[in-house]
C-alpha cells in the first residue's frame, strides 16, 4: 500500500538524530498525520501506529443480474360461496291482449312492470284452461327477455276461457310473484241491437253462430226503453251499454256478461238532475280500458250540460272518478267530434278534447287515468280562433295525432305530439293550401305512419296521402293519377300495415270503386271491385289477406269478398226483391262473416252468419223476430277482439 506523506524533517534532525529518536519522531508524526487527516495509517518500516477512524461510505456498486423465476406454487383451496341476492323482482301488472300483425290465431299479450328492486333476466308466461293458482312448468307457454313487455300467444277461436299469469325472474334465478289472472273468453259471439221482441224497444243481444240457440237478451229493458250504444270488453267476457233502463230518456251506463250469466250492473253512479251519459252525439260515449277492468265515459254527471270524463270500475263497485280536472266556466268536453276521449294503450292515461282553459277554445289534454293529477296541455299554443278538431292515440301509446287550425285560423293541419306538455307538436300534413281541411286520418297499426284524407292540393277534392309519423317531408299521394272530380270517401289500413284500401270515384264521376295501394305510395292503386253508386262499408280480414265490401246500385247492395287483387265472390246469397246488405263484420279468426240484411223479407233486417270459403247460403242467427222487428246496422261486433 502506497501512502504519500507531505511532512518534512528539519535538516538538523536528519543528520544528528539517533535511530531511536528518529523512530519516536516518526511515530509522533504518524499520530499527528492520523489525527489531522482522519485516515488509518499503516506502519511502515516497523512504525506501528494506532487504529485509524472509519472512512466515509463508498459509492454503491452496480446491481447484480436478476435471478431466475421460481416455480408457481399450488392453488389454494376454494373459499366458501358468497351470499346469493334473494331480492324478489316486481310483479307484472295490467295484462291485456292486442291483435298481432300476422293475424289470428296469434295475438300479443302485453303487460306493465312497476320499478323493480332487482334487474329482470326474463319473464315467464303461464296459460291454462282453468284458474292458475301457482307457477308450474307444465303451464309455461313462453319466456321472453327481461326488456320485453309483450309476448305472442295463440288463441284458437271457441277454445273456451283461457287463463294467463306472468312472473318475472331475476339474474340470480329468483322468481317473483305471479301477476293477477287475466282471462279471455274465446267463444265467438255476435253482439247486436234489435227491437227483436217488442217493436221500437231496442235490446242488446248475444248470439253464438252455429249453436242453433236463440240469442240471449242481455239488457232486458222495459217498455219505451232502448239501448243506444254498446261496446264489448277486449277480453270478450262483458259488454258495456247505454240505455234509459231505469228512467225514460235518462241514459246511464251498464255492464253485463256476454254469456248472460248475470244481470246488468249500473256503473255510471248517481247523476245530477237531468244529467246522463252523453249519447246521441258524434263522439262515442264510453271506451273500455285495454285490460278490461275499467270504463271511461263522458257525462254531465255533476253539473247539467257540463260534460266531463269519468272512469268507473267495470264491476260497478266504487264511485266513478273524474279525470278531466277543473273546467273554465262554460267549458265542457267536446262531444261533437268522432272521439272526444280515449285511453293510452297501457291504460295509464286518458286524452280528451275540451275548452278547459278558455270557453270556446278546444284543446287537447292528457290526464292520469286514476284522476290523481290535473290534466296537462299537449296541443301547444293555438292561434286566435283556432281549435283542435279531432285526435287519435298511436296504437303503441307513445304519441297522439291531432288535427286543427292550430297555426293559422281556418287552415287545418295534422300534428303529432307526445303526452308531455313540454314538447312542441310536429306538423305531418306538409304544406297546406289556405283553404285546406283534413276530413279524416288514421295511424298505421304499427304506429310508424299516418294516412291523411285532405283537400290539401285542390279545394274540395279530397285525396288520400300517407306520411311518416316523424314528419319532416311532404305526404305521399296514394290516389295519384285520379280524375279531377275524383274524391276518396273511406279508407282503412290492413292489419299488417302494408296496404291501404279506399273507395273513390276515380274514373267516372259518382261511380265508386274500391282500390288497394301499397302503404308506401309510389305505385298506382289498383281496383279490386266493380263500380257502385256507393260502398257504404268495407273491412279487412284479420290476417290482411282478404277484403269484404258492401257494393251495389240504388237500394240493392250485396256483400262481396276476395283477395287484395279483386273481390270476385258474392257471398250474400239469394235475396228477396229490393233486399240488401247494410252491415258486415269479420269474425276474430277471419273464417266467418256476419251481415245484416233484409234477405228474406223486404225491410225486415236480420242477422246472418256465413263462411266465405264455402258456397253455402248465409244462415240467420238473430232467431225469432217479432212483427216489424229489425236488427240495427250499427253495433254489430264479434267478441273477443272483433273486427267491426
């Protein structure tokens, strides 16, 4: 080890010091050097010094190379299972049945679901021919994803009463409680009104075609009384009707089973003096809720001549609830339009037209069906002098279409609005002429489009148009290339939303024919019937494959049916001189037709049933008729889910 010393000795010492002294001197120098430099000095040449103090820490060396990874250890034992969420899902409510675009025997079963405390994985649909008391795998007819609120079901005509219940199942496999039972009576019945027993006393009857049995008198009115209106429940089990049953010329609302198993029950409750359910007006007086548990009706129930909207339980229990809210002095629900009120498809809301805020200004409102809150305005701001003329809910219940001179006085336009008062309605009728009016409109069954009957291009020439319910463009004409004099009279969507049938005098003024057009437009409509002085009624079969129509000249009208290509089959059979058909209705399964005609005796109108696919003569099903008795042309309907 080499040490560098910078200590110099005096010259005198170098030559005169003895070796011993030199050693001592060197040792002394070593000690001094050690103390002053803080270094450990090793003795040299025999000089043994003291231990030096510790030196400063040196710099850290470079890290060594990483070692190889060891082998993976064996997995540990599985831990105990975690807790399973046993939260019970909400229970489905408000079961109801609607037609399906594919036609019978397929129908749509729909339901609602209150907010659930747990996510729903799927729903289970149970069906039986008797009461369902508990869930059972043997009764499962369908399962649908948790986001669904509808399921296709099959309902065969005349298969008796079908019972349905639904449950929700969570992602952890917990099944909720079964819904309330929904029952549909599939017995095909014809409901009709007639003064069958006593002349000028109109009763309500139920007939079962093919049974050979005498029709059942459901209303059993006394002398001088009459049934004015009647509507069956969607499930086919009951029918509501208005009649002056208890007091002459005071019409009240009643409900009776369609099989006649019990007497009619009054559901409209007490009325103010001279008050009654609003009959003999343009608007229908009552409408069933989609699930058949309630009936909405209009009446001057509390104040004479002030018509309001009420909801009653179909079994007659409880007191009807007013849902139209507070009306301005002089205000009333508008009864002189085709439909003054209607239910949303889920049965939670009711829309109606009334001069609720300002006397003489009709606007469109939506109210909760339980009457729990004041109605909200949905027709937006109306120009001075303007009014809402009519409205229709979309079949899916998401929107409303309404017509009126909303933006410009005396210029009628068509709008689509949500049930939310904060949204501005959308125009779907396109650009209208200053004198334009809208004679009629209707939603497509799939709720995507609207058919519009309007003289929007030529004053007093009514043509048929179709437009998207979203608006944003000009309507497409379906009656294009018609003569300048041609008018469209009636129209109807096919149940599958693909076609529209309409009557018009296209080629000869005053000679009416039936046409069918694709609902998309862009293709000329084709004629499907011979010419006639008028076509008072026509109807699609439930499966959209056939049409039936009443056509003829003068007073001689016959019933024809056929495909969408041509009505080539006369099915009304042999008729008495001057006899004619005045009403028709398809059965729910589309296999039969009913008609009202003076087929056997002139001016004595009876009810007949027939099978269009056969060549058999129609068979009278109205039973024994009294002298001068007649079946009414209106009110003819099949149950359940009939197609009047």
